[in-house]
C-alpha cells in the first residue's frame, strides 16, 4: 500500500499556488522533492474505523422502529 505524505509546494504544482499544503503518494512526493518543487512535511497516518459508530446506528434504527410500532398500536 502506498504511503501518503503532506507536502508544501514551493512552486505552482498541479494547479495549486505556492505554499499550499496537499497530500501526495510516496513516489510522487519524493520525486518532486528531489526536483525542489515541494517540501515533505510529514507522513499521513491512517485512521482506524471504529465499530462503535456502526453499533450506535443499528441500535438507533431498531429503537426508532420499535417506537413506531408502539405508537401505531395506541
């Protein structure tokens, strides 16, 4: 898997003005850094998806359908 880097442009790069901070893949970032077009700031760390969000969504859907059923009976 390719590593992503945050880079700061030192020239107009890919339509972005000088001084913009953008994300590029490892190969592109290192290539253009060697040509002095940009400066690598840091490596982007990937976030792990939390399962707690999906659990909350499923329980809220179930509780909503349960309240709809009880309100129809009344």
